[in-house]
């Protein structure tokens, strides 16, 4: 990999890692479900004018939007609303062992002892993190993030079955179907949406712009060409740096505590994910990418 492309890949990982902190800034001004609805409306508006999909892809993408729009993102952002960004960025890595486990169950993908050890290490890391004394009253948000990670693993299986649709088109059309679901859920379970809109600052709108334009358009726009240019073995290891950037951003920008238990749990989790990706990179490549 050239130095330029390596730096470009690291920039993408930094954008995705910083997203955990940016999401926290947005959640300070908007309800969780409502901010995701606004994000998806923006994504759909930016992508749909330029991307079409075959009619046969509409039903599976609509079904995917239920998994992501009604389950994954609500759980992820409600969990993120109650926990620090550094911890969330590490706990979200549970999506990789969940994806690997589902691949073994559904596609009869051979698990192997090394991937089993990797999964055990990743889950052990989450357990170590959950044992943080400061999280004693925040276990529900942590379990929400784990639930969101499992939902994303299911979504990864769904995405594997959608063929003939590029990444941008998939993001745009999924956003179109997910936005109404999130708006309805927000109306049912949240309040203060209009007040949030009228009182939002540049930080709040900037967070939505970052998630819609920076994460979905910019980062993916740089990442997809790298995936086409290089092998999976060359690109996937970069994804392991996302939680590193996420933790660093949380500690430096939000003052999240960086404890020994968080460090040990993070090393176990990221190390376990590294073993899974290294052992069968092609099987989990599309499942690792979830910048929230």
C-alpha cells in the first residue's frame, strides 16, 4: 500500500472514530431517535438524486432498513446517550465476533479454534470493561450498545445477500426507508423535537452534517476506492484502529476517563477482533465496517 493511500485509510478511520464523540455532541441538543432521523433524511437527500437501484433490490433493502433503522441505530444512540464515547467505541467492536458467530451458524462457515479464541477474547474484553466501577449505574446503556452490535451483525448477513447495489446506493436507499421509521419511533417515545430544532446551535447541526456528509459521503467516498484497489488483507487491518481513534477522541475531547480496566478490556476486545479478521478476513470484511 502506498504511503498516500495508507494515510488516506488512516484518515477514514479517524473520521469514523471521531464519530462517537461528534454523536455525543449532537445528542446534547437532539433526542437520540430524532437526530438519527435527521441524519438519514440528509443522507437520502444527498445520495438518491444520483443513485438508482433495481426493483428486485427494494424488498431486501427495505427489510435491512428495519434491522438498522428500527433496531440497530435506536439501540446504539440511546446507549451512547448514557455512556461515554471511549467505552462505546470499544463495546461496539462486539459486532465482529457476533458477525463471525452468525456466519458460522447461517453460512456453515468453519469457525476454527483461532477464531473461537478471538471471539472469546473480544467478549472477555467487554466483560472487563463492564466491570468498571464507574459503569455500575450505566450497564443498561452498555447492553444497548451490545444489542446494537448484534443487530448490526444480523444486518451484515442481510447485506451479504443484496447483490448488484453499490455501497452509496445501499446507504441512500436504506436511509430513505429508515427515516420514517425513526421519525415514528421518535414521535412515540421522545419529546421536545420542535424545541430541539428551534434551539439547535451550530454544534448540533454540525454533528448532523458530520454524520451525514463526513461519515457517509466523505469517509465512504475515500474508503470504497481503496477496497477496490487493494486486497482485503491490506485494508481490513486499518479498521482495527477505529476504536483507538474513538477512545483517543473521547479522552482528549470529552475528558472520558482512561483507566487500567478500560485499557485491558480494550486490548482484549481489539486483540480478539484482530484474530478474527486475520483468520478469515474475507468472511468478516463487510461486517467490520460500521462507523455508527
